[in-house]
C-alpha cells in the first residue's frame, strides 16, 4: 500500500478534532460539570455536528450515485445506495429523528422500551440489554478494526479483495485516516466521563467523511473504474 500524504482537507479535519478533543480533555479533568452539561451535553453542538457529518456522507454518496450510476454496474449502485441509507439513518438516530428539534412527544412504546425515552433505535432495550451496547458498541468496534486496520493491510496482496471493494463502491482509508481513529480511541482513556462517547461519535463522523471524500481507492468514484 502506497503511503500518501494527507490532503489539506484531511489536515483541516484533524486540526478540528485536535481542537475539540483538547477542550474535552481539559474540561473533563478540570470542570466536569461544564464538560457534561455544556460541552458534551445531549442536544449540544457536538451531537449536532456528528449528525451533520453523517448527513454530509450520505449526501455525498447520493450525489455520486446520480452522477456516476449510468457508468457503473448494479453492485456498485447497491453499495452506494447502501451507504446513502446507512449514514442517513445514522444522522437521524443521532438527533432522535428531530424529536427535540420539532418538539415531538415520545410515543408510549418508546417510553416503555427506550433507555432515554426517545424516538430512536440505538437506545432501545431488549430483554434488559441496550441495543446501543450490543450492536453500536461491541459489533461496531469489531467492524471498525477490520475495516480500518485489517483490510488496508490485506488490500494490496489480495486482488479479489480490491475488486470486491471496487464493485461495491467501498472506500479504502488512507494510513493517516486509520491512524487518526486509533489515536482518538487511545485518547478516550484519559477522558473520565461517560459523555466522552459524544466526542468519539464526532470523530467517527469527521474521519469517515474524510475517508469517503478522498479514499485511497478514489478511482471507484470515477467513470472509468
């Protein structure tokens, strides 16, 4: 795998995350009340920024779909629409589908089965287990390790893997994008608050936007690939 330098957009994205996490580390260790009830609170700027980044990925893929689908096969189209739906769903879940923005009352079903009594799926409780903990934490962690670390290592040595990713329009992260996520994961250990996961979700949104915007295999978003 050829190591390519970060683009200006990558650098801006990393600088933004560095700024946010610097504030998070300082305030969580010096003023926990500010960190939890202002900086990383529910319905705060961090949460809305995460939703915005996820929505940007969805819209980016939708734009590419309409621009390039006539040149691509049906598997590429399926992959693209899968990403459009996946990240749109993620953006909607992040803000509980605009429930608090539009002052929508929570239905009885969600009041009884949602840990935060909100209209979303990731906080649902099934047989005493939060879906967020089971799927969006444990399973997602495994997927991220495979996608960000294992696949980039295998990519150059397995032509079938390279072809499969191209067919399904799956972007491959650059080394610095994978490294950025590893660094963020390590930083999580020095933020002593459960609200730190709001920052982690923002990092996910920013880094994955950078991956989709400028992946290592950028030719999957060209007419000739």
